[in-house]
């Protein structure tokens, strides 16, 4: 548990709670990687917007 970063727990919690993301819609490693990448890009844009204020 010590190895887990508090930042990562927050991101996963926001993803599950605020975005209602429970499971991937696509199948296959490549497609899931793309879906996860788009989700993380969205998180990054949201964070940049928050920091710009």
C-alpha cells in the first residue's frame, strides 16, 4: 500500500465516480489501450484547464 501514490488513487476515483467509467466498451488489448489513452487525455486536459484558472 505504501507504494501506491495518492495522486493515482485520486485519478481512479474521479474516473469511476465522476465519469461513471466502470468497464471498457471495446475488446482487445489494442482497442482497450486506445480507449484508456483517450480517457487519460481527457483527464490531462481537465487538469490543464483547472491549472489555467
